[in-house]
């Protein structure tokens, strides 16, 4: 009885220690900021209210859209609706910038084992010379991706307080080891054609990624911007930090 009560207290203590461990960092303390970001992705599923960071499990958005580029070997119109982005809870980050100088370039680099985008999709166009049409559920999974978010910003004065104002925001995925694509219900559910097309997309994932998915990644940047802007552009810069 006694020992189980102690155990209970220990567990409660640990749970509190974990959420309490998220404190503001000093500006420019990239080691602390890196740790903070890792915790937000890996531990703090409910978000961080004092910095207006919403829950990011999962990250959601209404639409990612690609318009056919006639000059590309992959000329398709492709829409992903109501997408959800999930990832394994093992993100490591590194950070540059976020010092006492708002003016300039700030960078967050993230690595993890996979990122998955689940969505309803609609596709219509040509891949090389093959026509492709279909719509249904889709799963795009990136293995060992590296994500780099680059923010250029300048100070903005509002009501006597100084905010960060993004002058440029970019999300890139410069590295990945593979992309796995699964488009269900291609060609009106013709299984043989659909399986062949998925096989084609997976065996040629590198070309597909560069021709087609690159715009999706750029689109994801819009979603990332919305999430990050709520914190960085909406809280006075000095209140983001504890110095
Ligand atoms: C987390 O990632 C590291 C290195 O990327 C790896 O060594 C480790 O096994 C991973 N842990 C889990 C729980 O996936
Ligand atoms: C920010 O940097 C730009 C270019 O480096 C410079 O022209 C501008 O004056 C700077 N603004 C402030 C407020 O420091
Ligand atoms: C998405 O695809 C990946 C890679 O094939 C797979 O591991 C994962 O289970 C899939 N997710 C869902 C929800 O189907
Ligand atoms: C991958 O693309 C090449 C042409 O670039 C094609 O010859 C090959 O058949 C494709 N792979 C599959 C599995 O279709």
C-alpha cells in the first residue's frame, strides 16, 4: 500500500517534471532552442499554451494542389484534400539565428525517420507518356527526410512592442532516402493498371519526387508558415525568450 502510493507519487512527479521541463530559452541559446523544438515534436503533444504553439499531432491542412506543367515529363493536376502530416516521435533539430537581432536569417533543420502525408487525392494528367487518372485515399511517405525551414525577417513595431515580421519563409526537403507512394483507386479502381502505376511511381521515386512532389513540399511550407507564424509573428519577440 505504502510503496504503491510512493510509486504513484513518483509517476505523477515524472509527468509534471516532463511538462515543466519546457521553459522559455534565452535568445540565441541555440542548444536550448533545439531542445525545446525536439520536445515540442516528440513529447508535448498538446502544444505549448504559453507560446501559442498548437498541438501538432497531426499537422492538418485543407489542400495541397499541383497544376500540370506542360514542360514537365510529369504533367498532372494533383490535389490532396484534408491532408494530415504525421511523423515518428524522434525528431532531432538544429537551429541557427533567433538571437537578440531579429533582422536577418533564422534557420531550423529537422531530421526524422519518416514523414507521412495521408489525404484524399484527385489526379489527372500524364506521367511520361502514360495517362493517369483517379481519386481516393493516398499515402505519401518520405523516409529519412531532412527538412530545412529558412525564415528571413525584420523587426516590426506595433503598440510599442517589437515583433518578428517574416519577409521570406521557405521549407525545403533537400534529402531523403526514399519516397513510398500509394494512390488507391487509380483508373476507376482498375487494380492491374493501378498496381502498375504505383509500382512505376515507387521504382522511379526519385524522378517523381523532383518533378511532382517538390511542389507538394513547397505547399507544405505554407502550412508550416501558418503554424509557426502564430508563435513567431504574434508574440512580441522579447516575450518569446526569457532574457
Ligand atoms: C531515434 O533516432 C536515432 C538516430 O536518428 C536512432 O538511433 C534511435 O534508435 C531512434 N529512436 C527511436 C525510438 O526510434
Ligand atoms: C536589416 O538588414 C537590412 C539588410 O541587411 C538593412 O538594410 C536594414 O537597415 C536592417 N534593418 C534594421 C532595422 O536593422
Ligand atoms: C503509409 O505508408 C507507409 C509506407 O508504406 C506505411 O508504413 C504506413 O503504415 C502507411 N500509413 C497508413 C496510415 O496507411
Ligand atoms: C522507371 O522509368 C523508366 C523510364 O525512365 C522506365 O523505363 C521504367 O520501366 C520505370 N520503372 C517501372 C517500374 O515502370
